[in-house]
C-alpha cells in the first residue's frame, strides 16, 4: 500500500491539543486526505481538492486555483449551523436540552465546514465520517454511516470492522498478536463487536443528527486528570480538560494556589519562590534555599565536635555523627558535661569506682556514674585462667583491688573463636593470637597449605584467598573456550555427563561464564551476534527496516516493517538483459546478490593459443581450447612446445626441461636435459643397443658406453657365432633344397616353425584377402624397408587385435594410437625381428589336413 502523506491537519493558533499523552496520540493518528483520482492516503484519509492537503504537488501559490476553489466552496446558509464546532461546556452538570442542541448544531456545522476551518484531529475525522469521505486504509474504500467500524485507541484511525478482523486474524494465527495498520500498536485480542467511539453502546444506530458511529451520550472517558470528558461521544482524542483544579499548597506549605486542570502538573508541585525556612536535620539551623520540592539538603555549617571521652576535637559538618550527652568528673558542686559525636579510639582513662584504676576501654559514651572495677575482690574470685580460686592460692581472701591476683601454673586453656584453646600458662590480660597450625585449601581446592590459625582467620576476615599455580582447563559455559584462570573456584566442580546436556548450576556459574562476544554471522548475513559467547544457534536478527521492500523487476512489493535478511519472493521472470546481448535464459526474478544463469547461446570463439576458431561454444565460456599441441619453438632453439593449447608463455619454469635428443658420436640420442646452446657432454652413453653375431641370428642387449673416442670401436662390436648359428645355416640350406626360398628373399630364419593360435587361424579364415595383404606387408617391411616404423591405416578394433597377435610371431613391436574412429596401429622393428619359418597362410592351408 503506497502511503502518500498528504497534509497533516494541526492547529497552529491557540487551539488546545490536550495533555502530553493526548498530544502524542494526536500526532500519531492524524487524519490524511487525498485528491479525487490522485494518490491514496495511508491512515484514515479523505478525498479532498484542497491545495494545503497535498504534499506531492502543491498548488497553493497559483491564484487561479485559489479562485476556482473559492468558487466551489459554498458558504453556509443563514441559520443552518455554526461555522465551527461549539466548544465543550466547562461544567459537568450541563443541561441535557442544551447538549442535544449542541449535537444537532455540530452535525450540521461539521458538514458545512470548509477544509481551512478544520483545525484538530477530532474535527477532521468527524468531517470525513459525516461527509462519507473518510477512507479505511486497509481496503481503501470510504467508510459510510451504515458500515460497522473499529477505532484504534492510540492513533484514533477508523477502519471497517470486517477489514480489521481479517487483518488481525492473519497475524494472530502466526504470532498470537496483531498490529494496528496505522500506528503498529500491538494488540492481544481481535475486536468482535461493533461499538461506538466511547465504547459504552454496542451496535449504535445511525441518526442524522449525530456523528456517524456515535451513541450521542457523554463520552466520560478518563483523562490525565480527575475529570472525565464532557463532550458527546466523538472520534479522535478527547479535548483538554478546562475545569478548575483543587486548591494546592506550594512546596514549603506557606501559600496556596488554584489552577485550571490542564495547567496542573500532577507529577510535581509549584514553588512560591520564597525562602523555605524549614528546620534542617541537624535541629539547629534552617533551610535558606528557595521554596523547593523534596527534602531539604543536609546542613553544611562547619562546627567543632568533641569525642565521647572529651579528649579529642574535630571540625565536621553539622549533623555528622551521633550526638550523645556525656559527663566527666565532678569538680565541687559542678559536673562536667558535653555532647560527644564520635569515638577517637583512644583509651578512656576515666577513673573507675575504686579510684585506683582507670578505664582501659576505647573511647565510649560516659555517664556521671563511675564504672565498677573488674579487679575488685567482689568481682575477681579466681585466677585469670579460672582453674583455681584466689583463696586457695593465697590462703586468704583479697582485701583490695590493688592486691595482685595470683597466677597458677596450669595451662590457660581459654577457648579462641576458632575453637582452639590457649596453650600459654595462666596469665594476666588477653590471650595471644592462636598459634595452632591448620591446613587450609586453596581457592580451587586442589592444594592444601599449612598456615597459623590466627593468620588464616585474618585472611578469611579480609576476604583473602589462597591461590595455587594450577591453571584451569575446564570449558566455559559456551562449550568452546577454555577457562585458563589460575586456581579457578569452579575447576573441580563435576560437569554434567552428556555432550549436549548442561545443568542449571553450570549454566549460571559466574566463574566459568564466557566473556567473549559471540561474533557469528546471523541468518540475515549482514550483522553479527553481539551476545556473549553461547551454546546453540544464535537468536534471529532483531534489526528491522521501515522502508518498502521491492523486488528487482518492481512488480512485487512488501510493506514495512521488514525484518533484516528477509528476501522477497517474486513469481515473475527476471527482466535483466545480459551484457552479451543474447536472449536471456528464462529464470525467476532474484536480488542483486544472486547472478543470472550463464548465457548458453552457442557461438564461435578463438582458442587461447590463437591458432584456430572453435565453433559451438557456450557464450559464457572464456578460455576455449582447440585441443591441439602448441608446437611453438622454445627459446632453446632445439625443441618445440608439447603443451596442449594454452595461454601465456610456453615455458612454466623459464627453462626447457625436455630431453636434449641430439645424436651423439655413437648415434644414440643425448639423454641429458636440454643444455642449449652448449654442446652435449662427452660422457659414456647409457642407451641400450643390440649386438649380434656375424650371421645375425644370435643377439644380445647391452649398454652402449660409447664416447667420442670409442664410438667407432663400439659400432664394430659383434658376438661370436655358436652351435645355434650352425644349425640355422643348415636349416637355411635345407629350405633352399626343398624350394622354400620363394617365400624369403633374404634374411634369417627362426629356430623352428611357430605354432599359431587357434583364434588367429579362425580370423584368417574369415578375412583371407585382408589377412594375406597384412602378411605380405609385414614381410616386405622386414626384408625390403629401411624404415624403423610402419604406419597402418585406421581400422576397426578386431583388425587391430589380429595385427597385434600376428606381430608377436614376427618379433615386431605394435602399438595402437589416436582415438576412435581414427585409431590405427604403428609397427616398429626390433633387433631380432624375422619372418617365421612357416607363414600363417601356410599354417591355415595345412590346418584342415
């Protein structure tokens, strides 16, 4: 709902706006207007053409518009109502006949008012309801006199009762409460009954002499004062009270005053602005401040005060200390007397009743009578420890307090407050501090210390705890961070079993309370958790926005308030145009934090090496490879780049790492890493080579080990022929005699006739012409070709398998290369490659026989 705020109606002159609370409600629920056919108002609104009630496009400065508006406004007929609303009567006992006349006049006067004369919220709502121009902000339809309504008690906006119930039911089912559409005031109950504005009458009947939806009775609503509202039942806030308040006294109570109820500040009083004159707490001086609220301040006069024993004096503020009347020694017929306020902590030194001893107590209030002597024979009957009587020790009774009390040789055994007993012999005066050795545990309870009992007691009194060196390694309440406090009081507390269970005692343990800030990202993704480190999930983000949330396409909106992190779900398609200019891939509307799907339009792009253009590539792909080997000459000058289509320099490590490959003196390639432009090192060649005998039958694989000086000698190196070579020569002659030389033009024979595999024979029979052609090709490759390799044309997998199996009988090396359907076979010669004694075609011919 677009909330176009259009001119708020306020009284800028001397119109009463109510008390502080009424004024706040007035500002929170002011009526709004909208022009016919223009924007819609948010809160309870009216249809108006007045220029002052349109903030978007003001036409008040145009004199032509003012003239046109003045022509439309008809003046009220003579005798047909007043020009403004009659003020409420100040007397609560107004005549009912006068009240009905006022209501009748109000009905007609409000309907005849011009928009310039509407000065307060109550009048504006009354005008809208009377003229049927007030709109319900939920359905944006006007509220008519026969409609059932509900009025908010905070912003005073009026709604259709049915609209309010639908609005409240949606939120009530989810959260158990609902908010007013106008002021967002939270309510716990849904309105069910149609009532008048004052709430006393249900289903009020419409009368043309009354304001619609009003019962016509006195409002009687409670205000901030003791007087109820005296106006007839009305919409909007009640007007300020105009009755006279009770007679009140000023703060000091000397003068009285009486004000109007609206002018009385019930939370405070009034000052007569004269001197207070009340007696202060000291009882000697009077308050010299101006008439003020509350108690008078403390007396600040400085006076000379005596202690209780009269030996010490001090300067203090009047009223400090406890004033106690004290008496000294009697001199003649006069008795020394003074007022003591404090204790100086010195010995009293006043003579006791005996006249021989003085009081040893610290300074204390004294009276005119002497205190009894504790050493008097009538009071002291035993030795200081109390074990023996004085008469048993002396043999007679003491006659004076000056006579010394005898001591016995027993242990004192008086009990200390700690429970131990004094271990000294019977003595005069107080016992020495307890010297017993006690065992005291440290704060965490893991270590025990030996301490003197009196020292341990003083530590307890002074809240001093023994601390050991043990570092606490227990987990804090968050379950993540360790305590790491020295001698922690909660170190030896038993934790609850279970990984996720936490007892109530552990949860509220202040010693292990984690003081670090959580700092985790909340679900909104914008804010972090500011609570102390805790277990479980963080609470949802409480930040909220009061701005309207709109999707990217602008076709879906959500009204405030909106919780932080809320994402709007738009059912329409995204309207963004790709930067490439191709048609957009159909997808739903989304926010700016999400990217659109990549463009799948097929285009032709140049590969990253720049050699060729690749077709049918998706538009969003940037690095396109043609799949070919780069082949550029490297900086070394002797090698070409073997990397597949790439970007950037060919050398990754800025140095060629390929094998040199240049032929050495022996003919083998150099196996060292590229060392251009220097020549190959003259080291022993580690390549393997085959050496054979003179007839060529026997052969052996050896390491070359040739250098520039020994290269020629290594090339002429041969094996000696043995018995096998003689047998081969005999077989060759036998084959010549048997006319088998037409199959072998030149070259060595194998030792014996091979035994071909059954699968080869079957495949030969199924593909005779092709198989004979392959057999002839292999024979020519061994006997007539000087090339080390033979490349065959691409063929199917079964043909390649046949060739691989046949090459084993020729001692040839075969390898399949390339990808389907261009996969072919490469055949390489070996040092012992030779034609078998019996060919596959001959073996197939004899296979049936």
